[in-house]
């Protein structure tokens, strides 16, 4: 009886700790976002790709990836540990560029209804 309870408690603790290690949004805006994952391991990348695809189902592109500096986090029972994470910056496909890019200037068109006063052609 005690062995079965101990096994159940250990299983719950292990699953709870595993649940803390997943992809999460750092920033989620209309045209870009940042996802944080515990490491650049394949299973976490798959989680991040699912979040990005959910945010922009029409398509997205990754503009930057980097290791974020470690931050202090509570590991449980009052203990603290430092952990780093991998961050992926992405943006909506069809946008002029990555989030920090300057949007393209609008096209300049001649106003066909008004001719210049000097008689020259506008374009």
C-alpha cells in the first residue's frame, strides 16, 4: 500500500517537473513573436514550431535565434537554480521584413489630374 502511494507520488512529481520544461511565448504581437525553449533540443524546437504555426497559420519565418542569459527560477521547495533558455524570434510571412526592419516607403505616383505649371510631364 505504501509502495503504491510512493510510486504514484513520484510519478506526479516527475510529470510536474517535465511539464515545466516546454516552449512558451515571451512576446506575441500582431506581426511577430518570440518563443523561449529550455534548450535547442529537437523536442523543444517541435513545440516552438507548433506555437509559431498556431500564431501564424498562413506562414512564418524565423529572423533570429539566440541563447538568453540565465535567470533565477524557483525549482520547488524553496530552492533556486539558474537556467538559461533558447529564444526564437519569428515574424508573419508577407510582412516587409523582420520586426526591426523599416517598412518600405509607399510607391510614389503622379497625380494625373494636375499637370505641372511649367508644362513638363510629371513622370
